[in-house]
C-alpha cells in the first residue's frame, strides 16, 4: 500500500505474536562519501531528540510504552544504503490503557523529525562509530572479508561499507549531518514494514497523522551483477594475529532476480553453508585444515564468498581444496543425496522463518526491493524445482576473482 509518493506501507497482519514490530527503512544510493555521514546520523537519532533530550528521558519514554525497544542499523543492499529504524512494542491487546499505538507513533515522530543534532552529540557518535570500526578491524574474520571486498570490488558498490569509513569520520561536519537528515526525510525512499495484529486501514490513518512524510521521487536500483577486475589472483597482507584468515571470491554473473537464482542459492548451500556441505566435510572434517568455514552469497552484488581461518602452513592446501570443491559442484561430482539434504535444510529454514517476526519483515522488504510477490511457499517451490543440472549450470557461470589472505606478519618472507 502506498502511503504517499515514494513512501510505502507493508502490513503482515497476524495474531501469532504478542508484540507489534515496525521497521522503517530509508533507502538512498550507497556512496563512500555519504555512508559514514548516514551511519553517524542514525546513531544520533537513536540517542536523543528535542522532546527527550537525554538518554534517561528516551529510556523513560520507552518504559512508559511498556518496555518498547528502539534500535537502528545501516545495511547495504547492492547499490543502495538502507537505514533501518526498528521499534517493537507489546500488542495493545495485552494492556488496559488505550492509545498505545498512537503514543508509540508520536514517540517515533519525535525521533525521526526532531532528533537532537548538535556538536556534542556528533563528537560522541564519532567516537562510537570509530570504536565499532576498530572492533571490526581487530576481528580477523570480519577484516579479511571487508578488506577483500575493497580490493576485489574496487570502484564498485561492493567495496563500500554501509557502516562507513574510518578515514572520513573526522572530516564530517554538523552541516553534513543536517543535510543528510533533510535528505532522509524528504528524498529517501521509505518503506514501513509492520508485523502484528493491526488493522491496515486504521494504521494507515495513524501513519498519515503521526508520520506525515511528503511525496518524493525515488527510483533506486539495488541489485546488480558485479564485474571485478584484479591484477593478482592471490593477495596477501601481514598483521599481528594468531591464525591466518582466507577470503575467496567469485562473481556469479547472476542477478538475484534471475529465474535460475534459486539453483545458485542451493549450490551455495551445498558448497559451504551447512555441516553437510562439501567445504565443511572435506576441509574441516576430513583434512582438519580449519575450525570453521563458510560460503555465502552477496546476492545483491552477484557474488559468492568463502571465509575460513587456517594455520600458516595450511594456506596453500586450503585454497586448493576449496577450489576443488567448487569444481566438484560445477562438474556434477556430488551425490544426489547432498542435493536433497541441502534442499531439506533450506526448506526447514524457510518454514521456520514464518515463526520469526524479523524474518517475516526481512522477506517483506526483499519482495518490495526486488518488485516481487514471493511467499515462503513460493520460495519453497522454487527450491524444490532445482535439479542437479541447474546447480551445475549456475556454478559453471561463476568466475573466480581472487583469494585474499591475511597472514601473521612474523611469517612474512
């Protein structure tokens, strides 16, 4: 349902939960220049607003709303950056007082339209964002992925962190924050996702009253198929750490809306997403080259990555073995039983998502971003239709881009 031009309301009416979940998602093009600014902005918005100018006042108001929670995150969706502001509150059916929803929306209005944006809060937000980025940099598993994407995806959206960049934070001014806030309210595409026992027409009226977003023109393209160009198929970097980390990347040459995408998704599961997968069985269980290993799709970018940690002397063997497992899938060198058990695992996960509010909202949003109307049952049917040849074709269409290894600097040659 379109609340106004560029603002969309998506309702999932259910009595399954004892809470009401709301997710307001503000979409803008992902750019290196704006990512840090928008991350700082959403942190400041969650912290204080003019009507509740202290952390205690914000907390007290959420207590007044029967322990409502409010949080936010910055997420990348291919070419787009999405600021996701979430509120969860108890279903009004379980409280005696009337007007809980209107009080909650009035609170959200203050948070969204009248945040407390000043120099003191900006300085505090910068410190917090720097601390987050430092924690990510100090985590070998996180660092090898983010740095690997920067190298392999240079000059593409895949190389940009939706959280922001350390080297840009100090230069951000309060004027930048105010401009980003204006763009968020008046230019970003807005999707309001709601899950719970709420009448759609009543809620639309409340949205129009308490969150009076003005019409805006939005035409953001999120998904694409990345084309990477790297000079070296193997890149090494040296740091102080106990264990080496490996990140390997393939471009899938397949858009997330491609009719054969679910064959790629199933192939990724067989490759390295479950304990039954080839990577887990061959690299971890049989060869004991690592403690954990995982393959995942960057679906909105059209890429597939593998992450693992190994000892220095096992780097070459691990990389070679990972490539071998990829080729096994591309060449059909796997049993039908692996295909079927992977299907079962994905289907169980999809069925379980119907009982998780966050998963329901995530699927709602994926549908609207991709302009689809796929239910859980539709996705299950698409998985069931995948056969061995479809998986092989999906993997044969992939291209290996790069292996990025972070090694112990004491072992540098």
